[in-house]
C-alpha cells in the first residue's frame, strides 16, 4: 500500500494544475439500470390510460400465477418466462408513456407535496409490485420491484435462468435500497455482488444470458471501483482514492487474489497509480473504464 501511495504522489506532481477539476460523469445517479428486452408499446396499448394498463397487468399477473402452478417441466417455465417478460416489458413501456407527465413532476415533489391522485396511483403500484425508480436528477420511470421475476419463477425455470434472475434482483436491490430505504452506498455490498456475477459467468459459460450478465458485471465493478456520483471513491480534484476506498480495494486484492474480480481491481489500481499522462478527468476516467472492459473481456 505504501508503494502505491508513493507512486500516486509522484504522479500527482506531474499532472498539471490546469487539468479539469470536475468529476467525470460516471453514469446515472441510480447506477445499475434494469436491462430488458428492447420493446415498443403495442398499438393496442398506446391509447390505454394508466388505470386500464394497471388492470391489464393485474389480470396477466393472475394468469401467470395460474399457469406457473400447472407447469410440469423447467423448459415450460423458461418458455413461460420469455413470453410474459416480453409482454410485461411492452405494457410497462406503455405505462411509462401514459404517466410521462406525472413522472416529469416527481423531481419537484417531496412526499408530502404529491397530489392525492398520485398517492392513490402509488398505492396501486405497490399492490402490483411496481415502484417509481429515480434514474437521475430529472428522470423517473416505473419498474417492477427488484427480484419480481425471481420471486415468480423460483424453482420453475432452468438453473441458469433462476441464478440469473436472482442476481439481477440482488443487483437492482442495491439501488432500490438506497432510493427507497435511504441506505448508504456500500463498497462491500457491490464487491459481494461482483463476485456473485463472476461465479455465475464461470458456472454458466455458455449461458444465453451471458452478454447481459457481462454488462451487469461490468456495471457493478464500476460502481465498486468508482463509487456513485453522490458517493465517489475518487477525489477528482486531487486524483486520489478516498481513505475508505483505498484500504478496501487493497484488502480485497490481498484476501481473494485468485478471483477475476480481484485481478481486475489490481489492474485498475496499477493503472490508477502508475499512469503519468496529463489527461483531463474525463479522459482519465475513460481510459480506466476501457481498461476494466478489456480485463473483463479477457477474463470471460
């Protein structure tokens, strides 16, 4: 740790004081985003109002539970998931369009300022496992709560798909807990999720979900290494890691050196401490981000 710190001091002496002082934009305040099928709202849903769309969701949820109770094989469960996941994605797209005007006002309201009509909708959302997700300072959207699909399809689908759905739920729950339950950002929690994604990728090497899993894994590692916009692990003015982040990363590398996640973390630190190019914060972040992507590609 002392060696790395000395290198960092040397590097800081080389960087020009004219470099940008602002931190690079790392991503949405909410970090991980729910990755879904790319869908367009079906024509038959476009003119539906919010109440009608929620009625459709409620009906389909009931249908799905009935079908799940009758399936005999996990192959049937996989097919049922694919069918309803696409269907729900399309309906949720339409619901976000129907609620677009309301969602634009969410940034302006505190809980006690919301109109009664909005509070009534939120009650219905909760009943259907839907919540208002805060993606960034001015962007809100409606999503199913983290773990929604895993709860429905647990023990009903293939092991690969079940592990995948569980991890997606766990990953998105980190951000949900920060937004809804006011929990603090935790490097330890992101490290745990990163290692779970690593285990998944090694266990299911030929998974049809691999491409999306790699995107999740990369996003989780970025949140682990860089932190969040409101809780950065890097002081971009001095280009130093925080006093919490540096020992955590060092300890992780020491404790679990054989994991791919620790190896990627080590590459990140070596680059962070040894680079001597006088780049702006934005370019510096871009180069480190590219490095992390390259290491993940090599690892899996």
